[in-house]
C-alpha cells in the first residue's frame, strides 16, 4: 500500500494477493511476493483521491531483467483498454470502485518468466505524467493456459507434475526395484527465490545477461539452463557429483531425502556447490526447480541404463578370463539411472508438434552438450522413432535406452588379445519407471521410449538411428576427438560396432558355445548375511560337454564400476546331454563387508569355456537388502496441532552401533529437518523412537525418515500422512 500527492493522486493499491494466488494455483508458495502465471489475468485495485475522468490517461509499465527493452520482450507499456490480445500485455477495466478502479492485467503466453517491477503512469491534461511504483510480482510458466508452451490438458497430471511437492524415486535393478520418498518442497520459503538465483548464475547470463533474460520465455531454453546449473561443472552449480572414494567434507548422496536442504545450503554457502550428489539427487533437485518455475516435470528411472561415450549405439564391456569386470574408462552399464522428463512444446524442431510432449532433461554430469555438462531437452518421441538428428542430445538418450551390448574377453591384460563373446540386443533400457498419478505406485513407461524388444519395429528404428548417425558423421567425429583411445584394442571395439557388422539387420554373432547358464539366488540376503548363489549350466545338445569355469565376484557401484574383488574360484565340470549341472557359490559376509559401497551391490560372474566349443559369460548383480523402517502416526494429523510419530528400526550389523542418527523431513509436516540421536544399538537390536511433529499445511503429505550411521549405508523409509484442517 502507498499514498502519494501529485496530480491525480494514487492513494492506495491492493494486489488482491490471496485471490490472485488462489486463481493462479500459487497459493502454496511461502512467499511475500505476488506470484502469478503468464497468459492469465490477475486483479489490481487502485484508489485515487477522486474519480478517474476521461482526460486522465493511465499507463501500466512492467519490466524485468537488466536493461529492460521492448525489443527483448523484457519491458512493456500498455493502457487500460477493451481489446483482448493474448500476444501482448493487456490491462482491462474489471469494475469501478469508490474513487478508483479494479483492473485486470494479463501477460502474453510467451512472456519472459521471472521477477517483474510494476508501475503506473498518470498523464495530466497539460501533458505531464507522474509514475507511481507498485509492488512487483513474479511471473511463472502456466500449464493451465492453452496457449502457453507448457500447457498440459489434464488436471490430475497438473496436480501431480506441478503442484505435488513430494514424490517417489525408483532405484535398484530391474529384478529388484526399490522406492524412496523425496521431498521436492518447491513451495517452501525462499525456494522460488533460489530457483530464480539459479537462472541468474548460469553461463549464458554471465556472457550476455540481456540476451539470457530475453530467452527465459522459452521452456526449452530454461530447461537446458537448469540441466547445466544443477551440477557444479562449468558454472559452479548447485551440486557436486561424486561416485568414488570417501564422502568426507560433505553428505553421502544416499543420505539426502529432499531438495530443500540442498538448495538452502547452496544459497547459505554463498552459492558454492553442495557436496555430494548422484543421479537420483540431481534428478530430485532438477524436478524441484522446474516444478517451482511452472514446468510440468516428473522423475524417471531407467534400469540397465547405457552410457555410450562414442555414440555408436554399441556398448562394450570387458572382462578378464576369470570373469572379473575390467574397470574401463569408457562405455558402462548402470544398474539404474535417474533423469527428468518435462512437458512442453518443441516448435524449434518442427511446426507440426511431432516432437512435443515429454522431454528428457538430465543434470547428472556425464557428457558435454554444446561445451557444458548437461543433457536435453530430448524429445521422447524422437527417441522412440530413432530421429537422433533432433536437438538436443538424442543420440545419447537413444543409447541409454536401446544400445546393443557387446561383451569382450581380454586375455592376460594384453591390449591386442581380446575377443567378443556375446552381443545382447535386448537388455539395455529395462522397466523405465515413474510415479503414478495420485499414488505411490510405479508406472512402466518403457513403451514411450522404444518399441517392444525383439519386434521388427524396434530393429528398424535401431538401424534407422545408426544410419542417421553415419550420415551425420557423429561416430567419425567422436573417434577423432578420442584420439587418446587410438590403440588397436579400442579401434577394434569401435569397428565392431559399425554398420559393416550388420548383415540383414542383425549383428554378426560370436562363436556360440552351445550351452546356456544362469546364476540363481536362493534368497535375497540382507546386509551382513552370506550370499548363496548357484551357477546352473544347461546342455541342450545330444553331446557331452566338458567345461572349464572361472568364477569371480566383486563389490560394485550402481554405475557398474567394480570397487574390490572379493572372491575367485575355478571348476572343471562335465554336463551330460540334455541335462544341467549346478555349481554352488558361497560368499561369506566377512569377504564383502569392508568393501561394500553405499549401493549395497555385489556382482558374480563366470567365464565358461567349452572344450573345442567357444565361451559363455554369465553374470548376476545381487542387491543386498536392508531391514525396513516402520513408521506409525498415532492419532489424526491436524494443521497446527502436534501429533506423535513412532519409528521402529533395527541395527543391520552384527556389531554394536553407537553413532546412529534419525533424520526426519517433510514439507508441510516438519520445519526444516529434525535430527534425533539414537542410543547405542547392539547387534541386530530393534528399538522404537517417538517424537512429535506439527503439520503446517493440509492435504496429502509425506514424512521421510533416514536411519544413518558411519558404519552402514543409510536406511530410508516414508509414510504418507493425510493432514486435515482444524475444526
């Protein structure tokens, strides 16, 4: 509110904060700013010292960014009129009030998003004008507006992908999918300001702030900026990634349960990158920022995800003769990889909206895109159709979900002596998953990325994609840049993946050993339990098979990188015709407990060499389970009334744990984060911890709990809580 005394005096103004925020679906933001969405009118009430006459000329002015100008779409001046124009800023008289007016202001559907200054000019009969500054506002993308590029024509989807401030992220492996709760917290105090600060610290802004602001009307551009800014490379972004070694000096990525703490730490630390993140953390924070800005976004997990460094759609994995995976600085298969999908139009790709809809955005730093570590936005539809010539980074995303996997045996660490033993055209890109609308269920969206494995359509698309890459000379360009890998070994691996290796649409196969094999897990072990698996070799032929078997096991990260070899053995077995042989493998917990990473994974592999008949590689990754957290709420959860929560947990180790800590978080349930030190726990001891929380917002909330210790990887749990209003 303000009072001024020149000419026609503006005595009071009212931005109808609550009404506007409610109508613009921004009432959940904890902010003192008026927050509205573009292409939708918001109401302002103006009170003057007298009635406004026909001679009084009123002109509104909005501006944003440095050096605002009309040519950059960062400044607009417009009168009150009856005209309606969705492509321009418009002010319309809504109604008269005593000595004043109620006016609605609407922005164009392609307006620059961000913080705006708002003022009104009053021109007198003598031609003099006086300007009065009103409170500013923040303008966001608008998924409710049909002419906005982020329009999503489904209210349930808008509630989930824009307004839901908590969610589920899936992880593990395709045959053992786990879920973790995540607190996006996009409406929490200061988070919107931090998201705008992220935009103001990107590389493009530093090079040309005026141009950068003028491009913030485009979700394609904003999404690309956010993807680069969430990781610390290039622009000192929000999160520093770390996949190896100790996490001292920071937070183990497995301990995070939400984005709010990370974003606030980034700001509080003077915008210094927060330590540490891995793919699900990058994905969670990216989702927070994009939902906060108004872009519909969801977190997606791809199981058995490929990282194709040379973009030939062929993944190479090398093993020694004992089946131990070699730590190559090249292609890799991740047990899972998390990225984001955002919903918006792609008029930059074609005029028919062929590639509009879900777009992949990935802020995990893997490869550079236009000299910055980021990925996307990549049209999911372009990936499915093999249109890898469409911006941005479509060859990389295509490979993540549909590359061919070639397995190599390397002999005696000899760079020259190696052979391909198997080509797998089906296993990459499994059970691509995201959270369901309105529930915590998992939805499989694999068919959005590719046609069914083994179908003619899938192979046709794969070959189409490779043909385009050859015409684009992508593989040749990659080979030249990777000059350090010009050895005969690397060259052989690259050449094996070229189109010349395809005959009638199928890759030439290595010599088939005429046996099959698999590892069978008796039951999934918990941490600190022995691992019991059996290698089952099957001979479908009418001839006896003599087989030499080398078995090895390593602890591995979810990225597939081995950390320590923990087991090695060999056997000579004979398998009778049309029968099978079982080789038991026991890995005591004492063999792996000191080398186990926070991913809790062990890989077992066997190289099976048939006498006079080729080789077979059999692999299995075993995810070790953790004891669950049991979370109970005693009583009804009511806004502003304390309610008791009880958490029951178990020490997973066979040793005493003295440094246990319980972390509790949840938007609308807990302010910040609760930290509850735990008493010392004896081996396998179970205990219960009680505490109270006071909900601050009604609706479906999610309470997130982490049991952490330096002795083991974090154990997480979550509980959905329905909060009701006080009577």
